[in-house]
């Protein structure tokens, strides 16, 4: 999976953001299971996914309140 950036999320609709959030949470769940069974190789991926989930939630909140995209981008 290509690395997700906040700029790519700005163009998504609320439904697409919700689906992306669910997909990321599912991936995080699988990584946690791998970590519990000592099979996780890319430990940094958990932090990246948590950040991406936060971006999705932030953008969803912005859409709900009608705010524009944040000027800070990565």
C-alpha cells in the first residue's frame, strides 16, 4: 500500500473517508495480532496507521462542520 498523505484525503468524500478509516482500523487490528504472536516485522507501520486514522477522523470532522482543509499539510 502506498503511503497515505493528508493531501490525498482532502479530495475524498465523507463515505470514502469512512471506508478508508474502517480499512485502516482492520489493518491495525491485524498488526496488533501479529505483535501479540511475536510475528510483527514492521513495527513502525502501527504508528503510521494510527496517524492515518487520525487524519481520516480529522478530515471527517472538518467535513461535518463545514470547515476548509487545514493549511498544514504533509
